[in-house]
């Protein structure tokens, strides 16, 4: 019998008569073989957990141990993590947003993630009024390069950046046509790529355009460059273009001038969208031998350059009735080429027709109709991978930012606009945007942002992957 401090006996605990007695001692929990601990987890379980872990968390996990560091840096693990992210179908757009503070008279740009739910997630804030380094552009750094950058595509989490054609400062005017960059914002790394030397004085570098492609067979990221050329000499009004393609694996540019000039004039310094790892541009068609004065607003069409072969393909718009208010908005919709025609028909109206191109027959098919809606202007920045189309509408003058309203619309489920909350960050101006997914992909030659000039310490060659990885992990990745 036990006694308390007052020397009084402590009564024994009474048993509940409804409970049946057992022979198991419940006072101390006995460990069993089925109990899971960090040491008993199999490599398959660990990988399944890490494949579902966000990229930022995986980067922090690299500090756990050397084995985890090498695991997350292994090319096979990065590829498997990317495939899992693609299957999850993350609904993200990487947007380029322009902001202006009227009170402080300052302007900046914002690169941010836009999803179907939740607020806009900022990735990079670019201060336009901040002074550049004195040695720029002799020594190029990401901070100064980003002031006039334009997003030119996104594939597997890798972004392509080029310099805008609108130059405000002499330093950035000097940079135009000199460099392009690959950037992965998730791992905070980038790679600066120099353009090849100018072929002749007839190259129009001020209106060149850049797009991003990918070769799945070789795992090679490609940069496609379209350079308009004034031909023949003395006739500056008659223009064609030549194509150059950069290979990230080989780190060289290939000129396809021997195949001839393409009869195409791009409208923007960046490709409009990417379908099945192939960039597409909106521009004007130039027929071979056509010596009529060039007008970029006439003969508008779509064109693509195969990043693997350099083949040029043009896509004509479907036949429809136009009026003075008709506008065309091509975009990527579920890995297919789509076209939104605003105000089709003989009279101005508030209807939008959606056409989809059939790759096998090369014919346009009218799929959906949106309308009627009361708005004076409509712009389609991009489309999510799941099919939701991002609209931006306004009433009255386009210059009044307060009138702009972004929406999401799913043509397969509803004909009504869906108001997206938390999009105040995108006002007043929304520039280019692309479907984006976070990844651990590191292109050959990438370096950490902010350490471009840090060459004092030479990193030692990394040991073989299999030296510090477990045998179970090797067998799981089929390394043996």
C-alpha cells in the first residue's frame, strides 16, 4: 500500500467492470517491428515523400546530410521529381507585371506566380530607379540585367530572358542584341549566354525575337533567335529573317542561313507561347520574291521554329467575317493551338469565338462561344495547363488601369467569367506570361545569382554520385 504526504493510505484504483481484463501490460508501450522511424523507412518511401516535397523545401533539406545533398542534386532524382510535378499539374503562370507608385513617383516590375487559387506569389521585384553598377555592362550581373529583361518562355522550370526592344538608357541600348539568359527562379541560378557576332550591317537587332525550346531526346534546352535582315541592299523596306539556335548542352550557336531566309517578321521580342516544347510567334508573312513595301499589321499569321531541326512552319488563321472591332488572340490551350476571335461577324458585338487547330488535318474547328458580355476591350495573357483561360477586360480607355479586371474562364465547364480574387497585384499593367512549374533543373553552366564575380575559391571536383549514396537508392534509380 502506498502512502501520501499526510501519512494517509492511497486507495487502490478501481477497475471498470465493463472492461475485460487482459494479459498485456499497458503501462509501458512496447516497440514493435511495424513501427516506422526515420531509420526504418525504406528508400522507396523516402523518395515518394521527397517527390511530393516543394522545391524550396528540398533545397533546405540539402543541409541535412551529404547523402541528402547528393540525392537532391542527382540528375535522375531531379528528372523523377520533375515528372511527378508535371503529373500533379500545378496551375501556375509566371507573369511579368509593371507597377507605378504615383505618390513616390517610382516604378518597378514584378515577376510573380499566378495560380487558380490563392494570392499572387512574388518571385522577383525589380527596382527600375535603382542605380546600376559602374562596370555594367562590361561585367554583367543579374540585378542590372533584369531591369530591361523580357520573359521569352518557360520549360520545366527554366525561364528564357532577353532584353527589351524599348531602350531608355544607353547602357541597356548597348546590351540589346548582345546577350540572352536562362534562369531558374526556384534554385536562384542563371546562365548568361552571348549572342554570336553580327553577320552584316543589314541585321535588324533592334527588332529581333527570342524563344525557348527543348529537345526531349537529348535533354537539351534550345534558344531560338529570329533576326530580321534587310534584303536586298538599298531596299530597307523589304525584310526577311534568318534563324539561329543555341544548344545548352554543347554551348554553341548554329546558324541556319544555308537553308535560306524565312519569310517572316516577328512582332514581339519574345515568343508568344510554347506548345510541346516548340516556340510560336505572332508576326507578318513575307512571300518569297515579294518586293512590296512591308507592313507588319497586314498578313498577320503564326509561325514556329523547330528547336531540334530549325524547320520553319507557318500557320494561317481561319476564314471568318471581320469588322472594325475584330481582334485576334492566339494562345496555347491544353497543348493545342487555339485562337480567340473577339467581335466576329459583320457588326461589332460582345461575342468571342474559340477555334482549335487540329494537328492531323491542319484545319481550324470552332469549339466554344463566349458571350454576350459588356466590355470595350479584351486581352488574353495566357492559359493555364488545365484549360482555364486568363482574361483581362476593361471599359473605356485602356490607359485607365482602374477599369481593368482579370478573370478566369473554363470553356469546357461554363460560359461565364469567373472572378479571380487577390489579383490587385497585377494592376496596372500585365505583360508577358507563360505556363510555369517549379523544378530543381540546373542547366549546364548555371551559377548562383549574386556570385557571378566570385572566382576566388575554386570548387573541388565533386565525388562520384555512387560513393555516398546507399545501394537501395542506386537500385531504385536503376543506376547499376
